[in-house]
C-alpha cells in the first residue's frame, strides 16, 4: 500500500476519510464524517412513514402491497448509496485529475518525433499511469470503507431489514391461516422463469433465493396484487414486457426495469427512473406525445398516431381503451428510441464502451477536442469525431484511425441495442453513414478499411 495514501488520510486530516494500517498489514478506511450530509438529502423519513402505515394496516392485501413498495424504495436507495460512495472516493483521491494528467502526458509522448521507434510511456507517463492504477485500487477500498461506515445507510438498513422480517412473520402467519403450504409455494416456484425470478429478486433484494417461491405464492394469492402478479409471474413474460408493464403503471415491474436497464445501459438507477418518467409523461399527455412525435416519426407514423388519438376520444369500450393505451406505450417508446438514436450520433461523449480497454475520450489525440467541447458545454457529433481524428490525421495514419473508430461505433451501437428498449440504432443505416464519413475524411480510396472487416461475426440478418 502506498505510504502517501496513509499519510494523506492519517487520523485528523480534514477530508473526513481516515486510513490506518492494522497489525496484520491490512488498511482500515473509515468515514469519520458520520451523519454529515455527504450524500445529499436523507430520504429516511419516507421509509419510516411507510413503515408506520404498514404497521397500522390491518388488511392483508394492502399491507403486502405497502411492503412491496417499501422494499422497492429501499432497493433503489441502497444502489444509489453504493454508487455515491464510489464517486466520493474517486473525488477524494483525485482520480479525475490523474486521468487527465495521463491523457495529457500520453499526448506529449506521441508528439515526440522518436515516439514511433519505441511506442512506450516516458518515465513521467509511466509514473502517472502507476499512480492512477494504485489510486483506482484505493478508491474501491475507500468506497467499501465509506459504505461500511455510512451511518445513515446502516441505520436505515437495520431498521428496514428488522421491520421487514417482523412483518413477514406476521404476514406468514396470516397466510398460513389462508392455507398456503410449502407444496403450494414449490408449485408456484416450478413455473418461474429466469425473468420472473429476476423480477422477484429486484422487488425483494434481501430475500434469499430459496424463499422467492414463497414470495411468488404470496403475491399470487393476494387479491389486491392480482393484476401485477399476472405480469411479473407470467411464465411467458419477456424483459421488454416488463418495460411495457412498468410504463403502464405496474409498480411491481419497475424495480426489475430499473435494475436491468441500469445494468445493460451502464446508467445509474436515477437516470433510468427519469427516462421512465419521461416515457410515462408522453403516454399520459396525448398533446405532448403528438408534439414530440412530430420531430421523430415518419409521415405515415404520425398519421397513424393521429388516427389512434382520435379513436381514443370517441370510444368508451374498456377493451378498446386498453388496446389504445398499449399502442400509445409502443409509440412513446418508439419516439424515445428515436431520440436516443439521435443522441447516439449527436453526442459521442455518452459512448461508454471500450475498445482494447480504452474509452473513446481516452484516445490521446482526441483529449484536447473532448476537453474543448466539455468546456463549451457542447456535444460532439460523430461527424466531428471523424473529422478531428481521421480527417486531421497524417495520411499514413488515416486507415488505422478509421478502423479504430469503426470499432468504437460498432461496440457502442451494440451496447445501445442491448437494453430493454431493443433496437435503438439502425445498424445498416449507421454502417452507411460511417462509411460515408470515412470516404469524406480519407484522401485516397486505398486507405479505407472495408466496413465488413470490422463487423465480422455480426449475423447477416442484423446487417
């Protein structure tokens, strides 16, 4: 362990983080800030208000529904605390500055006329790279220490966890009186798919996997949860069905959507929740849906939307209204996907997938461009990316740079299309646009790397 780390975070330092070496050589990292408002507003009062309602509720169905809401709320809260602990640790250790220093020194190294002979770090760059590696390891350890000593998180977690266990015992007794047996729970469990279990786990993150069958039986036999149970326990439910359900207001599907989308898209739960809120807003406000759709849908699609909204105003049939609602959800998701597709091309700073372990913003020749656009608070378009990195490159480097950017385009397009939203980026169209950018930014045809060489392994029906 770096001695500078121990010195910087010795007891009594002003940062609020202390690091001490134990007799066995391990480093103990503690957050001595205690209850100081490091992470913003504490939502604990919401938990205790909900717990009070659950405790007073005598109706079994209503009690179970409130319990599901409490567990869902705490799951999201817990995830956000973990992410914020890591962000705080990185901020305290100055990782952003170290990463910037590394980019700048890599750029200086490559500007040396003799760099092509060695293609390796200078002593200073190698030193910064090692400092960054050590700091990243320390940040994980520091974040773990912060989490372990996060007084608010531990206090709320202990209170909520203990409360849930007590209430589950009470609910269990009430359910046993209703006749739910071990055999019945196993019968429910035998029909659960991976998606069903993932939805249950997202809803009850603290419940051991072996008890999810009981949870499934409890939900299925609770009249107040009948509609929601039909969704999350449906053996035929697909991940995208959970997205539709969450948008439609099925609260028990939302924790799964938040967790799964955060995982596949690399977003924070709060960002996913905001996206869900945006899509729900389009569904609930026909005028807003029509206005936004005007910017992203084709002429035929807009005409179909107008016809659908007209039918909604005239019909009184519950079945027709439900069908139209599902169509509105489908349209709202399609509009949001078109927005995300435009965002993909208009702001490459959002690309998070790496190529050979390197993010796009970490390419030394692009560091200054990314910094300039960030300073101006302007997004960098994909056309600017190719112009800066390929168009301005020496002739002998154009082909290799174009090939590298193709890899970044494909990797990030794949990631964008792997979430619950489905296909966001149209791959054939993106292929043509990227090939056109390469043609525009290379001086001769023989410097162009064929696109299909970079897309090997992609199914033909995708391309």
